[in-house]
C-alpha cells in the first residue's frame, strides 16, 4: 500500500512537472505569436495610413483637375463668343469696305464718263 501511494505520488509529481513545462512552452509560443501579430498589425496600420494619404492626394488632384477643366471650358466659351463677335465685325467691316469700293467705283466711272 505504501509503495503504491509512493508510486502514485511520484507519478502525480511527474505529471505536475510535465504540465508545468507544457504550460511554460505554450505561454512562450503564445507570447511569440502575440509579438509577431502585433508587429504585422503595426505594419498594416502603417501601410493603411500611407494608402489613405495617397488616396487623399489623388482625390485632391482629381478635384483640382476638375476645377481646371471647368475653368478651361469657361475660357473656351468666352473665346468662342469672341470668335463669333469677330466674325460678325469682320463681315460688317467687309460689307462696309465693299460699299465704299462700290461708291468709289461709281464715282470713278462717273468721272471717267465725264472725260
């Protein structure tokens, strides 16, 4: 009976020692995994910040380009208006010049006929 109790006690101590060792090993693995995961998370967070900055810069550029396109369209409309006005003025001026040339021709023809 005493031998059996002693054997059971030794086995219990051995199991306790094995369990303690396994717990220590598991805790080391958990700590290693935690450190690795925290490092990966920090890397991803840093990458996300960089991506957010790039997106913001691209959105700003896109907005600036939209504004520039809008301004260019306005300038184009103004230029188109000026071209229409210039065309009308040119047509009117040419009509006036033709009228004057015609008048001069008539005057010259009349004076020529008088000679």
